[in-house]
RNA sequence: GCUGCCGUAGCUCAGUGGUAGAGCACUCCCUUGGUAAGGGAGAGGUCGACAGUUCAAUCCUGUCCGGCAGCACCA
């Protein structure tokens, strides 16, 4: 028999007969490794212990100590165990697919009656029984036809479809069993069901999901589970989920009295004074930044006749998602049909088109805090993060092709400065290149892509390639930031657009005296104020930095003899530009501290007899139980400096 | 939009085929208390909307509206 050369992680090479399995390799190394082995990594691929190795490769044997393969196997096998549990409880349920996902797995079932939360408990119980059976796992490679015949006979139509969908590229069709239960699965797997920890998984929820992700297909019932290596890790995960729930901007929005939403205006925000303070503070900041960044600010109409949307192409593509406004105009023969603007670009081209533009006017950076409305599907709405009425920090840069690169680099620096001011020190750039269906010449695509790539390089940043994900007319960049609990949000965007200037006939007079077509660069940092404020709230868990906090300082009296002094302090703080309020209610200081802490006021100044006598204040920071006693004037000037927005603070320094 | 769950006081939630309850918040009174809930009293609800079944519906049924989770969507 021919030899097989296997290279181990330490670099050593050993020969084995062709067809040796990782299990045999492990056994040849040591008795203990043979027992501890759960899978192998062969030539970079996750490999079942029982699969023969066909050719020379690198190999490492995995044990439960190797987190990544161990969790993969545990979650994967739990998906099978759950499917078996479901079919044992309800034999008429059809199985479909059940992949491993972040933190766990899901499995989609076809069943007429919905699963209830009680069912989840029953399924979990049954899963534990199956785990305790320690049934060995067995896999076999079958021919396509045998697998199809098998599933047709078993009455598993989805599996038949899956087998048919497996590409005919020599990929084996693997049949999987534990006990009498069977599934279609490419593996790899653990060796028996007892290797799965019975106390480190939990079924989380059941929800609808379309067969193969297509909304025209039958809707299945998806059960989600999470699993870890041990009970402690599961507990830690569940605790993390509770933490995330505590940050929910909808909950904090209510507790901090920032905004509300109601039935009459679904997907639209009623901003309360506190929330509007965050909004305007952020907008003021962006306005200053943009002005400094060479933008002019404009404002354009909300309600615009359909003819413009027809010209821009939005009417054809997004009519379903637009709010339509019909008006009976006295002199018109029929109703005038308008749409609330779903985006600002067509209006910006109208402003650009006023008067003749010279090449000397370019690049023209035109910004608008553009209020847009989109009729989003009801199921997509989510607090203030996904809404039907929102305002973008939108801008369009009109420029020549040779200016794209500089403008792009300039924008990346701009965005980077904004993100770091707002507490997000790092972001990722996604570079979306030409899609399969596209317009324009290859040369033009080459130039546009090169411009973006060179711009990124000029800033010294790296990027992730997103091939084929560009718009049909040009490439784009998306910017993703990571929040305090590791969630990734796509907010910023930079998109080249030769299309809309064409459609709306934007031109400029070049050096040659002839008319030319400008490029339009769509760009945003925050995306929408609504969504970004949601992200800020969740990122900071409501404890916004002082300059953004709606209520910056509460001056609380301890005894009513201090009331006059409390009012004086509050006035001084307010005069210094701080958002300060007095709390002279007939409540104990404990009560006041608790209440203002719960509503995330960053600074509480407590004032009793002593402070009155000494003209000092006792300062307490949110989240800190210590207090400091400071002179009044000192506190005012300290807080005034601290409350400066980052761009103004930088100017000062 | 689809599937499932949900809608009772400002908030969080009990509850019942005979028109409703708690805690917190609110108002008033007592209390002047030193850094995360002092005490007492009071007020507060078309039980999401509309239809149907019933002698009687907040409760049962249907339709609609809205919310939540996931899916689909996100110019």
C-alpha cells in the first residue's frame, strides 16, 4: 500500500498507509490522545476522526481543549440531537437544515402546528435523554440516487431537494446516524452523543424562516439554540444577553425620557426634550465639522412631484417604499401626485443645476441634514434604529473623475475624526467592487476602483474586499464601526455615482469651454441621526459623555435651607453653558441620588449646610460612590471645560 | 410583508364570562434627612379598535391597528 506523508504541527513528518483515519493517527501517538481526540484539522479542513485521509497533508488532532473545533462539533451535533428529539416527540415533523451559527445553532422544521415555548422545554428534556444514551455516531457515503430513494421513501421531501442541490463536483453525499435516527450531513461529527455537554446548551426561541431563505417559499419553523463547552460558559453568555438587553435603546429611551413612538405614526420618533438635546447637540457638532471640512449646507423640499422621481429612476424602482402625497390642485385636471423624499440626491442635483457651473467650482461639497421618509416594511421597524422618518447627515460631492481619489481620501479622514470624537476608535472599510450586472466600460470601472483603492492606501488604512457588491454603476465603500460590546454597525458610506448626474443632466463647463458631466459622490458618516443616536445610547449604555448627555448636572439640596444656594449654583452652571437643573424637592439625598443615577445624569452636586457655609459643592460622578468637595467657581470652570464638544475642546488646546 | 407571541393605570406586570388589582411613578400631608428607595393618605383605567356569540364580553370568536422575536427587506 502506498504511503501517506502527514506533517504535524511541530513540523515533524510521518508516513502512514493511504486511507489512514485521524483516529488511527491519534492512536499511533498515544493512548491518551486516542481517548481525548474529537476531530482533526487536515490540510486546513475540519476532518472527522473516521474519515480516511486520501493524500499528503498537514494534520493536527483536536481535543475538547481546542475551542474552535470543539464548539463547532458540539453545536453541530446538538443540531442533530435536537432534530432527533423533535422527530421522536412529533414523528410527522419534516426535517430540513440545521447549521451552526454564532454561539449556537438553529434547525428548520416543517410542521403544521407551531412550536410553543412549552414545547422547547419538552425538546430540551428529550435532548438530554438522547445525550445520556451515548449513541455512537456513524456516517456512510452514499450515491446520490440511493440517498434520494431513501428520503423519498422516508417522506422527507426537503432532504430530497437538498440532495438534488448538492453540486456534482465529487463532493461525497454523507448519511449520518446516531441510534436509529438519520440525517443528511457533510460532517464532521463527534463520536457519540454523550460527548455533548448536557448542561451547557439552551433552546432560545422559535421563529418563522423561509425555506432556503426565499420569501416565495414555504415558511418553516426555526428553533434557535445556544451551546458552550460547559455550564459556566453558558451562564456567562446568558448574563451577556441580559447586559445587552439592559442597553436596549428603547428601554433607556423610556427611562431617560428621550423619545416615544405611538400607533398614529409607526416608525417615526416623537423626540422629548432630553432626546432632542442629544439630537441637536450631535447635529450642531456635525454642522461645525462639515463647515470646517469644506462643505456648504443646503436644505431641500420634503414633498416633491413624482416627475422628479421618475427622472431619477426612484419611481420605477422604489415606488412601493415611498410615501405618496396626493393633492387636489385647483387648476389641475387630475390629482397631483407627490412623494415624500426618500433620499436627498435628486434635490441636490437640482440645486447644483441652478446656474452654470465651472470646473473652477469643483469639487463642490453640498451637505444637507436631509429629512427623509421611506415606507419600510412593518416587520423591519425597530425602535429608532430602523424607522420610516429619519434625517441623514447626507452630502454630495460634485467633482471631476480625477478628483475622486483625493475626495475619497479626504472623506475617510473626515469620518475617522468624527468616529473617534464620538467614542468609536476603530472602524473597518468594506470595498465593494463591480457587480456582475453593471453599466459602463471596463476601463471606467478600472479607473473608479483604482481611485477608491488608492484613496484608502493614502490614508494608511486597510480594507476588506467585498467583491461584486458595488452598485450597478460604480464601486463604493462602507464603513463599519464596533461598539462597546463588540457589535458591528455599518453607518458610513462613500459611493461613486456617474449615473444620477447623467439622468438629471448635471454639467459643468470645463477648461476647454465645453460642457462636461460631473461625478457625484454620495457620502454619510452617521447614516441617520435616529439610528446613530440609538447606537450611541447602546454603546454607552445610556451613560453618554458629558458633552452629549441631555441632563449634564443636577444640583440637589440636602436640606431646604440650602435651596437658595442650590438655585445660585444652577444659575452659574447654566450661565456657563451647562445643562443644569436644581432638585429642591422634599426628598432625602439618597432618594435624589438614586433617581438621578437611574436616569444617567453624569454629575450630581449635593448641597447641605456645610456647602452653604463654605461656598463649596459636593460632587458625585455617575457610577462612582465617592464624592469630592470643591469650591463653587472651580467646579463651574472644570465642568464647562469638560462639557466642550470634542471639536471645540481640540480648538482650545 | 411572512410566521409565532403579545396589547389591562405613566412604567413593570397580576387577574376574572357578572364592567378590575399590585409595586413604582404622580398629588397632598408629616418628615429637614449627608450620597442608590423615610412614613401616611389620595387620585388615577371605554382592559388597543371594531364587529360577532351570549341575558351579560376586558375575558370566547373574527377582522383591523400597534408592539416584540426571527425571516424577508434596507436606494
